[in-house]
């Protein structure tokens, strides 16, 4: 089963969307300057362009509220410290810049915001941060973009790829950096196999995460997800776990295998863009519908209620 939500004919799984003409007139923020789409550019010497050296966040604007904004800012500044990147704005200044973009475009709902911060412009294309000659590059893109109803009523298809989530001593998977090529490779392999998204294993062969979302299964009334050792420190993942535990639902962050996945009662993925999205098949093994199943429907309500608080 696959998602029919698309963009210009491409099946993008849980990130599918249709073209919104309002986005042609949207203003973006590039280093503090509001510019139209065609002028939203960075230097060819930018650290992000040359080496993928930077961090990013995706945020969701719903009913005039940026869901889990403070948790996203926590992750931004933690990631910047981890890679020794000086953002150049304090938390209040960065928050204000995000809201300025939203307000300049008159946006209130159905908006996805991408915040991107790179180490800045280099004097020459070389990896050493000491050749950076500018402050950090900060770009904020806000677009009208929402998952269509098909994303929630037709289960996604997943394909287990050969690309593994790596150990933190190679490239820490918890960091939301611009360097995502292992996830891109996983996405390509899943797409070539006709699936919506890739399911990725950890170095020991246990289920870790998907290429752009986090993965959960439901077994006998319990919700299982990975230990989190080999996946991004997901905001939506954490919020779903929190909301479930508040409601008395047992959540187990543990090692589990593909055999557990194939025999699951329900499966779903989480992400800032679409929230919770049901999975309909994994490696050709069909899960029982209709979608969303009872646990996913309940968790969606719990998550949405928590998002309004946060």
C-alpha cells in the first residue's frame, strides 16, 4: 500500500504534498534579510554547500502556534555546541527571526518551516573551519505545505535497505546535521524498490529508524520503538512517547528485529511534517487495515493535544 499524496507526480511517502501557488510569493530570510524565492541564495563558498557543514530544524506552524518550538531550539543549540558552530544569535534573537518570517508572510496554519544554519562562507573550498571568513549562514524557509488526507488513510510501504545507521564514533546519528548522505542512499534504494520510505537497521541488525522519520510498532497493546541509540533525537518521537506514557500506554524503547515488525499489530512513523503516519506494509508483508489502526488513532489524538500545550 502506498501514499497517493504527491508533488508534481512524485510519491514522497509521509512527506508528500501538492503544489501550493501561494509559495511563489513567499519571502524567505537569508542572514536577516527578507527576500523573494528567486533571490534566496547563498555563496558557492558556503560551508553547507561545499561540505554539508551545518545543522537544521523542521518546524510546523498550526493554528498560529509553532509546535514544540522550545524543544526544537534546544536541539539547535545542542547540535551547534556539538559541532563547535557559533550561531551568532541568542535564543531570543533566533526565535524572533523565525516569527518575523511567519508574520511577514501573513501565515497562520498549514506551514512547514525549515531553519538551516551553516558554519558560514569559506575563503577557499577546504574542510578546515579555520578558513571560514564570515559569520554563520542562517536561512529560514517557510512554505505552505501539509500532508494530504491520503497520508493518514493509506498505509505507507517500507523497504529494509542495506544502508545501516552508523555508530556515534563514525558520525553521530543523533545530530541533525546537513550531512545526510547515508539517509539519501537509503531513500534512493527504497524508491528503486517501489517503497515510500526506507527502514534502516543498526550495526547489530536491530530495527533503528527510517531514512527521514522514526519507526514504531504496536504489539499486544504495547508501543515499541528503538533504543534511540542509532537515530536522531526526534522531537515528534519524544512527544509521542511522552503523550503515550501520560495516558498509561506502555512504551518500550528496546531492541527488536524484523521478525517482530512482520508480525506487528500496527506500525507507524513519526515526524514533524506529518505527525503520525500509519505503515501498511514492510518488505511486502501487509499489515492489517484499515488505517489508521486503533492505537495510531489514539496516539494521534494524544500527540495533537500535547502539541497544543508545547
